[in-house]
């Protein structure tokens, strides 16, 4: 099996995965060898994300956002540090293990959808199920159709992706990311290629998924969206310069104050 971290005991004396962060990065660094020498893309990142959080990652172009997501998905390996996702030590998985693990644990949504052009929409959604074989074969087509209904695109199921608009293709990509019911969705600029109205529909869909219990970490350039998630983590030059907790605490304090009766 995949490398697991020693379970910590929570305050109730029980071991519970739900009480562990779903993402736990410890001292994660990433160095690239370039012709100009050693380049540090990530510099000692410590970051946790709890189950059910919707977290945005923001920062200037080149600050390391995509590299950070690649550490979480295991698309790339850290030079230093540890990456735990759902208690799996991702940095210890080898190439053979990682694709299978990723297929059932993480749904990935890219900026440019990355649907296979020769497969129909529903075949694209079934592909991760066929690869991971967790969903029984006889249930896959019906499940794919239900996911297409969830994202409101079931009428396009038997078309090729090229027949769809960008926003529709992104909804298919979201349905595909949910194929094996992963607890975590990782998405890099999912609305970066969409007009603002379409972007809003995609964001609303992510909100719905979080309300249903998914965890989402989303790189975005869109300040409007990053203001409307649970918290926004700010990266600069490969370091976290703001975890986004302060803003949330301020907002929660504001909400709380309204509930407390003011003494006469
Ligand atoms: N494979 C690579 N080789 C060398 N440098 C890279 C590589 N991938 C990314 N970088 C550099 O690392 C930095 C962070 O990249 P990236 O994570 O893509 O930034 P962001 O997504 O925030 O725009 C950039 O300066 C980029 O040029
Ligand atoms: Mg990027």
C-alpha cells in the first residue's frame, strides 16, 4: 500500500482521518537546475488545508503557484520537505503508484480543460473510472451521466468536446475530475480562459461541490473569486506571505458581533 503517516491522536483520544488536514506540506522546497544556475521555485512552504475548505492560491506570475499544486498532485516531486494528502506521503510514492493514487484521491481541473478530442464527452468522464477500476464497469456509464447532470451538461453527453463552448468543456472537465469521487479537487486557473459570466457559473459549481463536502484548492488571478472563498493564501517568490486566516477571522468576528446582544 501507499506510505501512510503515523496517525496522530485527536483530543478525544480517537484516531480520525477527518481530524487531520487533507493537505499538509512541511518545509517543501523545489529547486530547478537552469542554464543560469539553481533556481528556487518553492522555498520552505508549510501549508495545511482542512477537510471541506475552499482555498484560493494567489500571487504574481512566476511566484510558484503551479509548482505548489504539482507538489500536491504528485505531478512533480519536491527537492526537500514532505507532502501529505489525506495522510498519504505523496513525496514517497513512485511513478507507478502515483497515477493510481491520484486517480482516486484528487480531481484535477486545468485552465485549458484537456479533454481528449477523439472521445465523446461521456467517454471523457468515464476514462478515469476505466483507469482506476474502483467503480464497477457496469455502473460507469450511468455514473458519468449523473456527473454530467450535476454540472448541467447531460444533453451534450454523446458529442465530441470540440462541439462545446469553453464553459461547457470546463464543466465536462469538472465532471471528469469527480469520476472516482475524490475528496480533493485541485485546479489551476480554471476560469482563466472563460468570460466573466461563464467563470461565475464555474465558480458557483465549485461552491456547490464544497457545500457537498469536497475540499478545493484553486489557483486564480481573479481577485473577485479569491475574495469569496474560505481563505486566500498569498505566495511571493516561492514563499507563503499570507495564509489568509486574518481576513477570515475578521469576518467571523464581524458575524459574531451581530449575534451578541449589545448591553443597554
Ligand atoms: N521545469 C522548470 N524548469 C525551470 N524553471 C521552472 C520550471 N517550472 C517552473 N519554473 C520556474 O519556477 C517559477 C515558478 O513557476 P510557476 O510555479 O509556474 O509559477 P506561477 O504558476 O505562479 O506563475 C517560475 O519562475 C518558472 O519560470
Ligand atoms: Mg501557473
